[in-house]
C-alpha cells in the first residue's frame, strides 16, 4: 500500500499533527490494522468490462462550485478534519476496478490506449467533432474573462465553438498545450471536447445580428464593430497578419455544471461511486503528472445531460498544461508544490529560510512557446497539482500502476506526432517538447513499472511440463526492465492464506512462469459469488526490481465457475492491500 | 448468476488448451452480467462512510456545518462575480475621488471604517476630505488636506481633528509600574503647512509649521484609573494646551527589496512654542535608521533598526504636557510590552530582526527589541534596557505587507499584536501626538 511504503507519493494523509495524530491513531486502529494480503479473504472484483451507469434518469439540477472554496478547503481545512483522516485510513482501494484490474467503460471513461495499441491517427479519428468550416465565423458572444477574451462563434455549417487565444507574450503556448493534451486525454479514455488550433484573419470574423458582449459584471449589451476591433488589438497577430486561436466545439447536451473530485452527484441515481474512489480519477494523477496538468480542478470538469437521458462526465480546459500554467507564484512552482504547500512552508519555516527549492535554482524556461515543462526536475512520485485533489490524494499503488500503464502505452512515434500536433512555428520547439514528454513518460515507467509487478493478460496454459501462467510483462515490452535479469517470484496459497507449495523464483524473459502442481490441487472451494465464481487459490507474483528487491505483487486468483472441475483465472489485482 | 454446464465446460477447455475461444467466453460472461453495476450502492456507501468514521461524523458536525456554509457563501460569491464587482466599484469610486477605508486609527484603536473624498483643484493639486471612526473604542478622525505638487516639490496645507479616548499612561521612566496602568482621552486639533522637495527619488527634505490645540481628560473607559488619580500633579492633564511648532526633516530611503541590501535614514528637529498664556518652549530631535543585510538570497535578511528621540526644554519653559513626551512599547517599538508602556524625556530604541520567506505570500520573523527612556543623556545606561524577543508572521501581497502577527516576550510576560500594513515607527510630526495616521 502506498501510504506505508518508503518511496511514497507525498500526501496530506501522511501528515497528521500533534494531538490530532494521537486521536487519529486511536480512531483508525480498528480500520488500519488489516491483515496482510496473504491472510485476507479472497475478493475477486466483478467481471465487467462495462459499468452500466447510463440508465435514463430525470434531468438533474445544475450545480455551481467555487474555486476559492476548493483551494481554501483542500489546502487548509480538510487536513484539520479528523473524519477525513479516518476515512482515508479505511480506504481499501478504488471501487470500480474490475476483475482484470482495469476500469470498466462508463459515462466517465472509455478504455482506449490502455487496452489496445493506438496510433496517432486512431486518436485523432476517435475524437468526436470537427474543425470549424472556413469562411466567415459569426460572433455570438464575447466573454471578457480570464487572461484573454473568449469568443463564442458559429461557423458556416452552424456548429458552435468557443474561440480562445494565446497570451500575447507567449504565442502558441496555451493553444498548443490544449490541442496536445486534448488528444492525450482522449486517447487515455476520458471524455473531452473537440479542441483544435485554428488560424483566421480579422475579416473572417463577423458580428452576428444578435451578438452581444458580457462584461465582468455580467452585464449584457449588443456588440459593436468597435468592440471587435478593441478585442483584436489585445491579441498578437502572426507575421502574416493572421491570428492563431484554439477552437473548442460546443459539447452536446444540457450543461449541469462541474463535477467535483469528491462525493457524488446526489440527484444522479447512476452516480453511486464516490468520485474519490473512482480509479480513472485517482489514477489520473499519473497521467496529469506526465503532461503537467496541475490545473486539475472542479471547474475544469463538466457534467452534461446527454442524449439517452444520462449524465456524461467531461474533462475540460487543458490550456494550462505542459508549461502553460504560470499564473500563481509561477511558473517554476507548478507541478512541484501546491499553491499553499504546508510541507514546503514548514521546511522553510524550520530551516529559517535557508531551504532552497531545487526548482528555484535549476528551473528554467527553454522556449516560451512551451513554458516550464521539463524532465530534469520531474519526480513522478512527488508531482503535485495546484492544490490538493482528494482523488489524487487517495491514489494507491494499484491506481498509480493503472495510470502508468496508460502513460507508457504512448509510443515514441505517438509522442512525436502529438508534439507535432501543437503546430509550433519553430521545429526546435516541437523537438524540445517531444524530448521532454518522452523523458517524463520514461521517468513514470521507470518508477511505477518497477515498483509494482507490471504483468497483464494472464492465461493458464497446460504444457508438457505442467501448468503455466502466461502473461504480458509491460516493463519488458516497453523497455523498463532488462530481459537478461528478469525474474519472477511465485507464491501459491489457498483461500485461507496457507501456502500450497514452496515459493519459486524463475529467471526468464519468456513472460511465463510454471505453477507447481501442488498449487493446483483442488482445495475446498468458496461459495460462489453473484457471478457464479468460486475462488480457490491465489498466486502472488513479484517481478525483480532494479535495486535487487521484489516489486509489489500482482495477485492472480484461480477458481471455478459453474460446475467446472478445472481451475481457471478469475481475475488479478496489482499491489493488493 | 450461474452458468450452464455447457458454458462451464467450454470455458474450462478453452483455458486449459489456451484456445482462442477464451476471449469469446469472457465476452459471453459479460453478456450474462449485462446491466450490472461494478459495485452496489450499499458497497459504495460503506466505502464512503466506513464504520470507524461514524462517531467522528457526529463530533465534527459543527465543522461540516461551518464548511458547508462557507462553501455556499463562496459559490454565491463567485457566481455573482462579487470579486470583480468589488474591484469594479472600488475603481469606479476611486475615479470619482471616493475612497473607502477599513481598519483602525492605529495600534490599539480597534477595527474601524472610513471614507475620503478627493477633489481635483486644477493641475496636479487636489483637496482631500477624510473621516473615519473605529468601533468599540470609538476613536474618531476628520482630516482636510490640500496638496499641490510642483515639479519635484510639493506644498501641503492640512488640518486635522482627532478624538482618542483610550490612550495608555503608566508613569514616567523605566521604573514605572505595570500596575499603574491608567487611561486618558486626548482631543487634538491642528492645522499647518508643509513643504517638501525630493531632489532624487530616494531623497527628501521638508519643513513644516503647525498650530495645535490639545486637551487631555478622563477616558470614558472606567475600568482604568484616570492618570491624575495615580500620578498627582501630572502636567497638562485637564488643561488646554495651545502651541505652534516649526520643524525640518530629511529622509533618505535606500531600501530596494524585502531581502536586498539597503537602508534608510530619517532625521528631524522641531521647536515647540506655547501661544497665548503658555510659556511652553522646547526642542525635539529625532533620528531613525534601518539597515537590511541579505542572508539567504532573495529569501531572508537581517534587519537592524534604531531610533532616537530627544526632548530639550529651553530655559523658562513651562512643564511639557505628559502626553507629548516620547513613549515606547507596542507593536512598532517594543513588541513584548503593552502599548505606550514607557514615557520619558528621551528614548533610545534598537531592534534586530531576522526576516525570511516561508512562502510567496508569507514571511516569518524572529526579533529582538530593546529600548530605554531616560531623563538626561548622562542617565543613558548600557545595562538598564527594557528587552523583549519574539517571533511573528506577515501576510504579503505583491511585495507589501497586508497583515502582521507578532508575539513578544518580556520581563512583564507576553503579548501579541495583530495589525495591518508595514511596521512603521512614526516620526514625531511636530507638536502633536499623532499626525494623520502614520503609526
């Protein structure tokens, strides 16, 4: 379990203080003192590839969230709440992992690159939507908010888009980051809007007959040509006089407001899993660390009531990813520290100001088009969003492995194409970004696929030498482990945790281990669960680590279904608790 | 959901022989469980609210209540763009010469409100009216000022009325007792002219002339004795004092940044002269300096501050009213002592402070203050200091101080101060105890 490991992600969970800590220890004693994996009853997760959470429901109420509250509560108040610490200590892992330790498809997530190889073209083709048609774009509305204005436009085919712009001082930065990370998040499996980079000239923009301007006080008035002119003056034109922007296709459905990373939407009967217990949100911390998506927050999420009468959950606004999020105490803080980081502040306080953050010394921006996005100081374990996110804080090793599995599935070729999708004017910028993305991806693979036994797709095979367990070793396949020294440690136990055979160590790069025959003698089997499965044995497999130790195990559960007399694989789980 | 014998057989065969049918079987199994949720509502609820947390849920109910109230308030605040509205209307009012102030009238005056109205009077000159009052302690101030900048110089005409009902007095000298804590009220009205020239952005010279009408009386706070009860024959108490003052001062400000090498100097002298029946006549001299030495680059600095104030009555002068003597104690001088704890003819004050950044918005500091009041220069003792030490925190914004909290320990116990803005030891400001709020 991540919270008890030596190399663990920094987390508020690990910082109970003073008297609170004492009370907490007493309160959690019952829940925290759980048996070791080998002695705990076998629980096999449901064999579902799809979580059916798209049943028709009545229209839920639209909600609002406060970013200020989220910062204040998550940074300052939540750690004071003892109940939070007790609930965290009782966390038994993500609720929606299935029998194969994956996330089922749902209204939140659709498995893509995590379960099958994907090319850049696949990712591009899968993204629902299309770029605005060339020709005059009708301006429907101007939203004078944020650092640059946003335009709601309609293209000649009647599709609506939100048109966003780069900051004048950092051309190409935010639009490229948004485009690239939209594709990454889509390929990962999240629901995202269709975001694309567009180029236009001033003459391409026309005022709609009903166009209006809404100022910061939300006052509405008809938009005039002078408004448009003044707006364009705030943008930096390209040398050829055109402008670059990011067009985001309006999402279909009725907007219900953001979803939050904790709790549930009470008026959505499909939303039964607390969000902080959803693997796709917990494990997203690893994906976010790769693309430096520190701006993960409630208001960058969106619930929509879509056709079919259910709520679909979207991730929005990737314009502050990579090195683009430099607005609060930035840019070098981003990804290294929370905006209000208790641990770092305490270090400064205790060291009388002599503690110097590495990024204060070594942080540098190579290309303004990319911003502060680098690999030298990137630590996949200690990476932090702008403020604590409860789902991220609850991430355990299983979730992290899931996230790392997705991140390392992006091949070098795919990463190259993604960097090119940023459409930077200077080729060296594209190469720099590509290099940083590959290095960060590899840092994630090197850490998480080494820490947790990265085996997948187990099959039970009878061979001449007996039964064998075949699998895919992602570390071997993706270059994060050496084939010559690859070893596996195998332990077989019954449902009570009693060893069925001596522990074996196999040195092989064939991605297969033999199972001792004693391990497969039919023991007394458990009562079948609601899916008709009766677990009988568990096989714990550990791969070797670079430091000479053994990785956290993957537990493969064998058992019987229906009236079968031969064991089969019921499922597996990485880093079981 | 149970499977048929045939399905089970197929599955077993597929697994044992590694037939391609294994995937098909998995798919089939899915069909069997189609419509199922990955977790039941009861399981989800149990995971969200584990049994061990139930008692704490009750204990922390008030926390949840406050929390949800805060959430609703902030959601509403943001939904209605309140921050933007506030900025908009502040700017709207500012452009029309109206200012709104929140805060007290100096240390120990409580929280207050105020407003100002500025009229452009041609060129760069303006006329400002200011009024403010603090709640609970009921300090009041009305101020009118006309400022006329000309090139590098500026000419100021100003007048002020202040009612300060709860000022502290403990007696004169270092031996004054904490138990002799008395309170008095001060009414001060003054008017004057000031001219300043700044030949360089870091250098300023000025001169001022003031006429003042001062009156001290019993404090409305009856919890404390009146000074005349504890200290019989206290000069100036219960009397009207009318005087005029002429003074000159010079400021050199070489401060660059919070953690950068720099310093400042201030020197001033003034003559106070009673008018009407008063025979009061004395000189005041003052000097202040500050030096900052960076320790950790851009993160910490050692700060030294020193201040001197001398009062020199001329021959034949009447007794100087007690409240016009220099005084130390409190947040801007000796932080381990109560406000205005020591009064004396002369004061000498030294502060050593180590300031360091703990966060872009927060600064911590450790300080040591010492000071003494004395009658004659020969009484200045290098041993007999009032000392205190302590620590504090500052909330910073864009390089300036928003709020401070200081905790000081001295031989008289500990005290804490919460205050707004930077710590500034006010200059004498002529014959008046407080100018337009500078402390």
